[in-house]
């Protein structure tokens, strides 16, 4: 019920289970995208053939790229909002001394529902 109530138009399914595809189909989500595994290809509106031999990170990056969404860098990034470092007490400034470009976390038109 919560998934149906979310009003989502698209679901990108990272779990490869039949149950996850069945759940989003029953929730009435029109677009269901993911890897065509576990006999769920007919439940998906965009079924991508899964690659073999990739690390889990690259496996999911491949899916997102195949669906037309841009991927950011593999390395984790922490983005601190402008002014947060100067507003924080001095003992916290050292924790957030590493900056990364904002663009590294942008997902440009694609979103996720956890």
C-alpha cells in the first residue's frame, strides 16, 4: 500500500528477485526497470540483460547506465553545504576538510525510492 501511495511513475529494481518485480507491478507502477533475471523479464517494462563477472558496484553501475542515467564516480564523496564548515565548531571543521565537486552527486533526472 505504501508503494502504491507513493505515486511513483518509475521503479528501478536493484534486487534481482522475482518478488521485487511482482511487488512494483502489483503497486501499479507503470515503468518497471531492472535486470531480466529470475523469470521476471515479463514483469519489467525495460528488461536489461545482466552482465557476467562484475563486482556488485559495477553491476549496478552497468544497470543505471543501460537505462540511460548518468553514473558518478565510484569513489565515495561527501558534499558539505556551503557555509556549513564556517558555521560548525572548530573541532568539526577538520572532519569536513575534504571537499568534492557538487556534480559528483547529481543524478540528473533519475531518482530512487528506498
